[in-house]
């Protein structure tokens, strides 16, 4: 599904939206990178909680 949504855009730039901090246009590459970073951060938090509950640590 992501490929279908991204098919109309170049990875370098999106036609809509600008960063509120730098006023630069959003890039699809940056959005995907941000989502992956956030996902891994929260996945790591869930891992810590699981370790506290069951006492087993990852490898």
C-alpha cells in the first residue's frame, strides 16, 4: 500500500507541506525515515517493559 501512495511523488520532495521549523518542503524520504525511527524507539520501549514483566532479556 505504501508504494501505491508514494508512486506519484519523488522521494526528494513532496508538493504539499513545509517544515514549521525550517520552512523547507517535506521529503517523502524524511517522512519514511522518521516513521521508522519512531517505530523502533517505541518497539525498544515495549521490549524493556516485557523484560521487566517476564524477566527474560533479549539476545
